[in-house]
């Protein structure tokens, strides 16, 4: 691997069918791909390894159990940072993040060299979601509103998982301090990026609810986010506590 300036990190748990659709589309872009697989039982890692052997642009980290989204990304970042990629991209495996949106984001960041973190946002003008229930949309909007208020930020989509990080920004961030495993990982990473002075740009995307497989969203993930954001908000208002 390491033929392109850009690399996409994709955590997976039982996403073989989705990867068969996603990976060929991604390989049309100027990107390498790193799959971080948490002991999938459906052959997810095999699908990635077979295509990687054909193209030389996909590598796979196989982990022994379901260890969590946050640690998957951190392990991926730590593997990639010594390889001197320019941009390290977060993307879901389930088809919710469109390759055409990634192409637009890469074109945009190319002409905005001062941007440290680009977020593909659902909740800014032009962004939208498809095939979500009203309940799911309300939950996401409420989570982002609460995160913005608690952390005193103007970032519209704090929970977005579709992102381009400059590798230089990740090197400045204290990745070892990141503790979240669920979707609060995205909020914690945004908080840490802002702490080190990152310039954040949001661009609108269309988020499409998965049609293959099942969502990893659960009540413990929601509760983790509520507890952690509340704690971070308290620490912001009471820095000596």
C-alpha cells in the first residue's frame, strides 16, 4: 500500500456484502484503503484481502473480537501516520456514505489548503438524510444540538462519521487520550481537533440509511454519548474541577 496521497479507513463487523459494492467504487478514486475488521463471521476480511491482492491498494487489520468503533479508527490511524499520507479519511462500510460525496470532498479540500478537518455534514444547508425514521432524525438532531451547546462549538454535525483529516492534524492530536468506542468517538475527536486549533470545514452530503445488514446503533451507544458530552461540558465550564 501507499501509492496515493489519500487513504480511507473503514471499520467493519459483518459487512462482506456491502464491501463487495463499496470497494470497487472507491478504487476508482485516488485512494488507498485500510479495513479494520472486528472478527467478522461473514468473510468480510476475505473480501477485502482478495481485492487487495488484485490491486495492491487495500490492506486489512484483523482484530480478534468486536473491540469498538473508536479503537478501530485509532489503531488504523496509528498504522497509517508513519506512511506519510496527506489525508486520512473516515468512511462507513454500510453504504450510508456515498463515493460521489467523497469525490466532491476530496476536490474541495484540494483547493482549501488551510482546512485541517473536513466533515461531510447532514445538518447544514444542502445536507440531507434518506430513509430515516422521524425518530432517528430527531435523535441525531438532538444529539448534535446538545453537543454544540455543551461544548460551545458551531460545528453542525458533531456526530458525523464521514470525515477527511489532514494527517498533520492527527499528529498534533492526543489520540491516546481518546476513550470513546461508540458514536461519541466522533464528538470526542472533534473536541480534540478543536482543542489543538484545527480549522474545520463542513460540506453537505446525502446520508443514506443502509439497505443491507443491520445498524450498529444501540441504547448503550446513545447513553455513552450523553454521559461523555455532559462530562466534557462540565469540564469546559469548571476547568479546575
